[in-house]
C-alpha cells in the first residue's frame, strides 16, 4: 500500500480518535465507568499508536521542515 493511501485512511482515524478523547474527557461524569475505561483509556492508547504511525509516515516532511540545513529567512 502506498504512503498516501495509508495516510488517507490514517488521518480520519486520528480525527475520530481525537474527538473520542475530547468527548469522553468532557462528558466523563455522564458516562458509566466501565464505558469510560474502554473508550477513553483504550482510545488514548489507540490514538497514541495512530499518532506514532502518522509521524513515521510523515517523517520526510518533519525532517525537511525542522531539520533543514538551509534556514529560511
């Protein structure tokens, strides 16, 4: 699978996982504890893993932007 094809799937997954973290964090009092543990804690682990994959697939951009030998300006 090509890198861009993977990112087209990974980016929306990251958004959904981020929204899950925000919503379960905000409404933690309204969610049963068992559901909170599954969605917030499990979602946090999934979000971390997806963010790491996102960073790996975009590493060339990170290097070009932040570790450039020719500073702009």
